[in-house]
């Protein structure tokens, strides 16, 4: 399907070209000093133009959303998405298109989740199961409700776990929020194990024990990295949680009926990352990874998480191919699976290509929703921030884009950071993403075509700039240097809690 380019896209493209024209022919004024990017300008201009005028990211996202649909890793739908990715990459004209198989430790399927207040007053509750969790007995159970403060789980376990047998436990937030959010997230998993061991029948709480965002919305999601929890856990709409919290606050005994049914496999399930390339002309062995994640949750169709990143990755490839310019180094486009269960596809990629990691230069990942790119998070590589900032400033026709050395472990940039590379997270201004991601409203209508094309173009430009600059941008840092950086940024805390710390005792204390 081919769609007309929308008016806002044309306007942005127009300003972009006008900007270049002024830079190139500034009349009688003295010419600006040559910038490091001047040699790349013809290629970047052409890629920018094709990106804004000549790609199919939006209709591809519509196909992926409506025709392929939800794509839980290891499911038949995700396997269909893998085939869709291979077919689309070939259609665009990428080379060496192939699937790189890996296995997820368990397959998981949602069947149903229902809950209601029995007393004091009957009320149907809006709940959905979290991912990779267990089931109640068939037909569900009746149980009284107790709460735990997720900001103080250790004390709750010590003082109250003897009272959890036969109860539904609801996670609440009381007191000051802990400073390290990822560390707090990491502590919720061990709590779920203790709750199960203590005989609780179910837990109400989102990722990290968090509360739902938005009106009458649930947010599913995994509760750990590469982990299955036997206890059923549900996300509940914020309004319903408020009702339960008010009843508890007034000292009422709250009795619920809850019925959660899921299916989990005994054996690992097969899945794969989807890979295609634009080979480099001079240094084909040097690789810049560009990607997003193909897998999604299943309450809707995964359009913003991360259908957008899939579409921009494919759109970036199309923009570069149609420009006719070819980079000095290889750009490898990768659609990862298993991101939602703990960055499993990108971890598998780094493991598969371990021997070839010294030839990798960077990874450019887009997975922050439907908004415009605003920053290049350089994954702790502060040595690259000046060059990245200088380049980002040339993209001002696309809005303000800056660069910093922030690390992002909430998406597939993370494993590349652990490998010592600039795992670049394209940060985005996506205020509605906190409602759409993992929820029943993550649908295609939430995505704006002009912003999608713009983000695909920015991703293409960043990738090509890295792949085609005369000097190699980066080589992997030695492990001790990465470890030291991550300890300094306090990222080591949750990485150790999740079992993701590959550096042993390196890095010292902050
Ligand atoms: Zn995502």
C-alpha cells in the first residue's frame, strides 16, 4: 500500500532543504567554517529528502499492527511477525536478509483474568494478567485483600508475611519514592517469590509494583528479566485500585473473587531476531546496528511499543537505499524479539556475535514511543558526546536534538552498553506513551505519520553519519572501563539485582 506524504512532512522537508541551501550559498556573507560533516552533506541531504518524501514506514506500521497484530515472543503471532520482517526487508532491498534464531526459556499465553469485589459492595474490577506469571485454581478463588507498601518491601516481608496465606496482596505506594527506580523494580520479583511461598493466592500490581497510568487502563508487562513467577499477578485500573485503597483505609474487610488463567510451556520456545544489511563499501566488516523490537504485548497491537521502532528502522533502511548513497561501513538493521521479557533478543544478538563485537561501532535503537526524537543518549560514552552534539545540532530542521552520555537499560541499547559500545538510545518526547505502552490502547491510531517519517529520517541520518564518517566513531571500551562508568552512574545496582552484571568485581565502589 502506498500513501501520500502528509503536508507537515513536506513542510519539514522544505525547511530542511532551505536550511541546507542557505548554508551552502550564503550570498556575500563570509562562508561558515567547514564542519566535520561537510563531506557527508550530499549523502545526508539525499537521505533526509528520501526519508521525508519517499518511505513507507507508516503503511508498514499499519500492516504490522492490523494484519500481523500482537506479537508476544515465542507465540505463533510473533513467528508470523518474524516472517513479515524478513519479507519487508527483502522488499525494501536490504541484503543478507535472514533470521537469527534463539530460544526464550518459556513460552507464555494469556487466557483470561477477571476479578470483582464481593463485599462490602459488589463491584466488577478491571484487571489484566501481567506477563510470564501463573494462574489461580480453575474457576478462581475468594480471598480477603491485604496491602503491601512497595517502597518498604523488606519490612513488609519481615513483619507481615505470616498474614499472607490465602490472601490477595495489593501493592500500594506510601511515603517517599525511592531514588533508584530500576533497583525498586528489581526488588519486586523476589517479593513475588516470597508472597507465593507464604501462601498468597494472587498479587495486584504492575511492573515493579507500580500503579496503572490513565483512566480505566491496565498495563501488562514482565516482572523481571528472563523470569517466570508462579503466583498470578494482575494489573488493575487506577480507579479500581483507588476504591480498594479507600475501603482498606477505612478499616473495611474487603473480600474479592479473582480468576486468572494463563498458559506456560515446560520447554523453551523458538524465536528469532530479523536481520538485513546495507554492506559497507570500504570497511564492510565494521558494523553499525540500527534497530527496534518486533515483539510486543498482547492487550492491543503494539503499535507504539515498539511497532514505531520497527517502522522507523525499516524506514531508515529505505531512505538510505533510495538515496543511492552507500556508507563506508556496514549498517545492519535488526528487529529484535524478546525485548519485553528482559532484552533477551538483543542479549542473544551480542552473545551470538561475541567474537565479532570488536568490529561493532555502535547501536542506534528507537523504542520510546510515538513522539519526536529529542536526544541521543550515548550509553555512557562521554568521549563521544562532543562529536554527537555537534552532529545533532545540524539536525535542527527536525526540532531541537541534543546529545548526552545517559545510559538506557529499559530497551535494547542496554546489551550494547554492556559490550562497551555506544548503545545509543534515541530519546523521544512521547507524553502519551505512558498510557499507550503495554495497555489496551496501544493501537495504530496513536501514531502520527509525519512524526514517524521524521523519526525514521533522524534514525537514518544518525546511522549513516556513524557509518560513513572518515574516522571510526568508536571501538568497544575494555570491560573495566565500562564497569567503572556503570558504577559511577549507579547502574550496577539493578544490573546486579537482575543478574545482568557481567563484570564481576570490576568497577569498584562509587
Ligand atoms: Zn518497547
